[in-house]
């Protein structure tokens, strides 16, 4: 039997949201160990500094929710739409995000360890100074995002798209790339070009960043050819 070909890079599914939501006011005490938040719409909640283990969020719309400085362990997030949320300096360990969108969200300085992002899309987000340690991205799209000085350590990029993103100063260390691509991104100061082996890029992007690739390969730019 012929095997189905692998689908292309980027998020392919949007959150599967319920037709009706229960609008709730969410408080810090609601984000606790083993809590389940489902089929809810939340606007403007202040949840900074929340700490929870085994938190589950499913089928939800979260708008202007402040989760900065929160610590989530073994969180399970699926079919959730985050809009204008503050997730800066959050810590996520052994957590999973599936069929989830982040639109105009702030994730500056956030940290993810041994977590999984599957069918996830980040649009117009600030993800600068973020760290992704042993994180697996599968079918993920970063669109119009600022990832300046972000660090990917031992991450897997499986069918991931970076589209019109600022990747200035991004560090790649032991990153594994599978069927992924970068298009129209800013790559100034990108560290660890060798770990992008196998990435797909448009020809114009390759030409525009020729000096970066040459430096990584140890190629020196030759001066004028000496005259006879």
C-alpha cells in the first residue's frame, strides 16, 4: 500500500471551537492544580503569577488575559484562541498546545521546557528573548512575529513555517529541522546556521543573506582580482 505523503509545513487546522461559549470572569484562584476550563470566553482577566499543575484548557476564547510570570506544569491546552494576551515570562514545562492560535500576544521572555506545540499558529506576536528547550513543534506557523534573541536548544522543527518574521539574533543549538521553511524573514545575527540544514528558503532570501551564510561556512569575500 502506498504511504500518504507528508503534508506541507505550517499549521493546517484552526481551533475547533464550540458554537456557544459561557462568558465567565476568571480569577487567580481558578487557575489551580487539576483544574479544567472548557467552553468559556474570557475577556480582561488578571492572572499574573498563576501557578498550576495539570491544568486543562479546551474549547476557549481568551482575550486580553494577563498570564505573565505564570508557571504551568503538565498543562494541556487544546482548541483555544488567545488574542491580545500577555504571556510574557511564563514558564511551561512538559505541557502541550494543540490546535491553538495566538494573535497579537506578548510572550517576551517566556520559557518552554520539553513541551509540544502541534497545529499552532502565532500571528503578529512578540516572542523576543523567549527560550525553547527540547520543545517539539509540529505543523506550526510563525507569521509576522518578532523573535529577536530567542533561543532554541535541542528543539525539533517539524513542518514549521516562519513567514515575515524578525529572527535577529536568534540562537539555534542542536535544532533538528524537518520539512520546514523560512520566507521573507530578517536573519541578521542568526547564530547556528549549520543547525538549519534542510530548511527551505526563497531564492531572494538566500541571496539577501549570502554574507551570513558565507560567514558561517568560513568563506572570505575576495578582494579585486590582482592586475597582471
